[in-house]
C-alpha cells in the first residue's frame, strides 16, 4: 500500500516539474507592397487629328465641323490696320479645308494643312500675322522674310505698324468737275469659277451610287483640286473611283488622283462613289471647289 502511494506521488511530482511543450511561433505578418497612386482620370490631348474647318472667326481662330472653336498657337491678335486682309487670307487658306491639329492646351492648337504646311508659319511668312511668344525658330525666320519682301502688313499702308500711316493732305482743292454724265454702274460680281453636277445613278436598300461632275468655269487651268460637301441624312461614302474620298462626320472631301489633277479652263472632271444610307438619299445642295463655292447644275 505504501509503495502504491509512493508511485502516485512520484508521477505527480514528475508531471509538475516537466517543462511545458513549446508554443508554436506566431505566423509572420504579411508584407504589404506599396504602389504609387496613378492618375486614373488622366486625359491625353488629341494628337494629329484630321478634320475640316467649318468657319474662320479671325486669322488665328477657327471652328471645326464638330463645332469646336480653337485658337492657333503662337500667333498675335491681328490689329486694326491689317485685320480684314488677315481674315481674307485665313478664309482663303482654311475655309472648307481638311486640316490636322494637335491640342497644346484647352482651346489652343497647332494647325497644319493637309500637305503638312504649318499654318502659323505660312501666315507669318505671307505677312498676314505676327508671331507671339517666341524669340527664335521658324516663325521669326518667316517674319524676317515677310519684312524683307514687304509682304502683307509689312507693306503699304501698314508698313509694319498696327495702324495705317496717315495720308498726307494737300491744301490745293481739286478742280471742279463740269461733267453731268452719271457715274458708271458698279461692276457685276465675278462669276463663280466652278459648277457641280451631282447625279444619283443607283439606289437600293441601305445604299446608293452617285456620279459627280466638276466643271472649271474660270479662265485659268486648275492644277490639283478638292471638292467638299455635306450629307444631310446620315449618308456615308463606302468606296470611290477617280477620286480619293475622306469623310469627317457629315462632311466629305474628294480630292484628285495622280492622273486627273489638272482641269483646263472650261474643262471638267468626273468621279463616282458608292455610299451607305439610312433611308432615302438626299443629294447635297452646296459644294466648295478649292475653297470656292460652286454653282449647282
């Protein structure tokens, strides 16, 4: 009996003195990787976009066919002396013309003609505008060229000034006129230099075919041409022959091929195309040929 008590006591003593089982170490904390935040809403300005100039506000401000109005960068505001001539230059150069633009800031762009000519450099080179915000480079070289050639605002009556030079007056009164013949009537407005015949030669569900004839009614040969018109019922050009066609929204620009770029005075050129339509095709009612509005046959 005493031996049994002793054995129990030894077992209890061993259990009390035994080292507790080692606890498992806690799992390591997860490593967090940090990535710098990005601008999710970052907007990249449009680059090298092709469009058509719908309106010219002044020599450095234009409106595209989608209604966007922009200012051409690095050009100074046209002043009083040459404002009208500058506007005439811009309209002749840009109105109803295909252009490329790159946005620099909101409302401000670089503008190129379809052949790659920089409009700002061309305008300064012809004396239509001054450069602004530059002290070297192509714009300053173009301005020096205009000054030397006395082009545009560098010639009379502006002579490089913002206002026209005063015209000297004479103290001698002009002799009285004794004639009673009425002055001749003003000359008639110049005839349009082009006419366009647009004929629908076929029409089917969802499509149509058209033939276009452009006549040079001017007195000089045309060397290179572009015809611009707008559709009014959602039509689009699918393929063209004897012309290269591009479409920007509702506006279509058809340009010459390598073999029909010249049109003699009194001559004509013809091209055709297939188009898509949502319903009945409505022929265009207005055309511009090399930026000149044409008569419609």
